[in-house]
């Protein structure tokens, strides 16, 4: 502590009196360069499907996806993260649609990179949109998630997205060892420039509900949970351990998820590893902010921007949020 004097010589309120001084002393600032927009994509043409638990967010067919992404990029958003809504008849136990080169996600990646080459495209690497049971892994007869068999499929999915031209792969499944195996496969297949954004501290959270409704894994999952692979909300050190392993295995960036209930993890991961650290403000967080705003119980813009500053203060370099497009518009209008 450098404080050498105290009241009345030291009055902290002096720097808070005028707007110019408040701006000068601001330690953190959100810019549009910090934002990543998640997008849900579905088959078909000219389709925009609302998602009841994610007001203002829609599932988009590829033609609309491209338009939406163009709108975001025009406002300065640098990257989008894609999530597929796969038809029920394409979901199987072996999740083979996850590495179909003419599947929905590879086609969406190609369309985006062709129309907007300077927009970063992030693809989620996980099997839950593709399995008939909605789990992120291949299971044995008793429903146990098989780690290494799952990683084999994740590698195929990763290479499939790389072939389509993806910029960043974001493994969100939490199987052991997947970052290293994917990194090696990328190196061996001429994709050494493809980045990996590892969901390192991904928690077994109940805040993913609206997302599971959006991609249609909710019904498939039923009452099952993901506690056998996602980190328990009770554990902080374990999340750090996950981050250490993912970095060692070749992750370029790491991510903490969800956001607000895990700000300590954003802070700890950033200060421990000094790596690009992202945070995911997940669907349930968005739904809470939206619902309270729609009731007129909170000031939407003020509260949303406050959560963003919280992420920046905790050390986040970028934020995935369903509010990204809206925030970019607010920043633009200022
Ligand atoms: C799937 C995945 C999930 C989210 C992103 N990727 C859900 C889950 O793990 O069940 C959640 C995102 C959100 O809630 O916004 N691997």
C-alpha cells in the first residue's frame, strides 16, 4: 500500500466529482473488440426461429446467419461462436454427424468465411448437439461417458471444422487430454495456424438451461447431469489445474464459464497464467438480465454494462455474451 496520508488530506471523493476526472481515472473500459457473439444455426432457408428462454436471440438458417454476422461485424464485433441445432433424426449414439464435412456447421463456417473473411469464426467442439442422449460424450452400455473414445470423435470434429476454414476451435466438453490430442492432429494435418480456445474451467452449472433448449439437447438429456466431466461449482483449485493442463497441451486461449458466479476463477486464471483469458456470460445469466429488464425491475443497459466491467476488472480479455450485438449497438450509438 502506497497511501501515506489520510483524512482530511486524503479525500477519495475528489476524483469522483467531475465526469472528466472519473473518465481519466477509469481503470477498465469495455470496447467492441472485447465481444464475441454466439449464434445458433439450423437447417433450411429464410428461417428465424425465436427461442422463448432467450428473448431477442433466434435460431438462424445459414442465409440469415451470414446477414446477422455481417451486421455485427459492421458494428465492430470481431468474432462469432457457432452452435448448431441438429435435427433429432441426425442425432445418434456415435455422434457421427459431428464430423460430416457437408454438415450444418462446416457449411456455416464456409459461408461465413466466404462472405466476411475478416470476421473470426469460432466453432464449439463437443458432441452434445449430435448425441441422441444429449451428453458431450460417447457412452458405454450403462450410460457411462467414455473419455478416450470421445476424444477420438472430437479430433474428427475438430479436423472437419479446420477443413471448412474455422479460425478458432473451442472444445467445451471437458474430456481429459482433448486439447493435446486435437493440437497434435492439427499440426499433423497442415492446420498449425488454427487456434484453440479451451473451455478450461467449465463448471457443471445449472445456468445452461436456455442454451440446452436452444440447441435441443434439453429433452434428450432429461434428468441426467454432466457432473462426471464438468467441474463441480465447489472447486476453485481444480479449475486452475484444468487450465494448467489445457495450456500445457497447447491451448492458445483459455475460458471460464459461466461468468458472474465464477469471477474468482477469471481473476485466478488470469493472474496465475497470464494467458489470453475469456469468459462466457452464459444463457441463464442472459435470461435473468433479460427477464428482470422486461419486467422493468432493472435498467437493462446499465446492468448489462456493469456485468461487462465486472468481467474486465476480473481480468477477462474477451467476453462471449448473447448481449454482444446489443452492446455493440449501444457503444456505437454513444
Ligand atoms: C455444450 C455447451 C454448453 C454451453 C456451451 N457449449 C452447454 C452444456 O455444457 O450443457 C452452454 C452455453 C450457455 O449456456 O450459454 N458443450
